C-alpha cells in the first residue's frame, strides 16, 4: 500500500522500479520478463482511488485460503486480517516448524494446533515447571496431558540428539492417540523483577482482552520490565484516534487487573507493593515502524 503509486506505474509501463538501487545488468535481465499491462494498472488505480488503502481484498478477490503462523506472538496480527483480506477468508496455520525440523502438521483452520509429526522425529517433553530442576521429568508423547505446557526436546534423523529447542508448547488435545500441539512462546520470553515470572503470552492475552472490553484499537505495543523502578512499562501506538485521559487511565487499570487474574505471582507482588504501579507511554504515530527500520 505504501508503494502503490510506484507499483501501478511499473505495471502500466512494464518497468522494474526506478526507486531501487539495482545494477544495470540485473535490471536488464529483469526487464526481459516484464511487460506493460495498462488494463491491470487502471484497475489498481481505480481500487486505490475508491478506497482508503490498496488492499488484497480488492486486487486478489478470488483468494481462497491464507496460510501463515497463528501461534505465539504473531497471532496478535490476526485481528487485522478482516481489514485487509475478504472477511471470512479461511486462515490455516502453517504448522509448527523450525530450521531443525517440521514438528506438527496442520489439520484445521481453527486455532494453531497441529498433529505431532511422530513419523519424522522423536520427541520428549519436560513439564514447564521442571525445566530448571537438576533432574526434570521427561515424558514421551504418550504420557503428556491435555492443556499442559511443556518444553520440547528434539531428536532428529539429521543428527540432533535430545536437543532443547527452547520452545514452550501446549498440548491442545489428541487426534486418536497423537498429541495436538501448538507453539506458545520461546522459553526465554519471561520477565522476572521480583519473582512474578510474567510471560509474553500473558501480556498479549491481557492486551487483547482489554481492547475488546473497552473498545479501542492498539496498532502496536511493547512491554518491558523497568528494573530500576520495579514496575512494568507499556508502550502503545493507537490505530486511529487516541483515547482521552480517562480512556488511557482505564486502559492501564484494566491491563493491570487482567494481569492480576492471569498471573497469581504478579497479583501477589502487586498487592505487597514489591511491584509498583505500571505505567503507560503513548507513542507517536509511526513509532513502531521507525524502530523496526532502525533495527534493520
């Protein structure tokens, strides 16, 4: 959408993007496979003029399925799909995979759980609460329980032996006797100022619940542990109109209340004042994009 004017011009003229720094040799080779398409350019131009943004729901109207990851923190973006794609387009998780192995096979558009790929690798599961102990329990895929969280230990035909991939997975259920697992988070995605062990998933869930409850839309957010002041800071960039002070106060209050409910240790540390009141920082529009570009 940001580059729509340049893209439409290139489709109309059969060119390859003058704004990009590309060697003349590569540009020449690319040019041989590009052809003018003024009809498509006019169509895209019409879409761009009729709508606030140039979205796939206009230029890919026959799209039947979206395949992407839905688990962990990336699932936060799913709520935006209906704005960009045709409402109700099925979204299928790609399956839990890493460079080391394909670990699950997706079977449903609902949720992110997939069948554990028992024909490809050997798996062991360590209960989340025992990962730091000197002699943790190690379970096979026939011993895991529904709704429990585990660290995954992986042995593959490629030569990895009892490799701790540092992922926390949840057993969502079973397909016959094979576990249905979903990725929750990396094992290190936990902050701990005074013993509260706050997970990234708990922050994500709290943010989602609060947005639904009070009817606001947050485009981007970040949470970090302010060790010096023994508190959590929440940075937010709003999608549209920023709430007034009263709305911002309610957002922070409800967020704190939700984390009390999701994490009993957080609640205890807040009640004992070992954790100070959280703070909310409202960021300027474009903050997150600028941060990403600076990191790149």
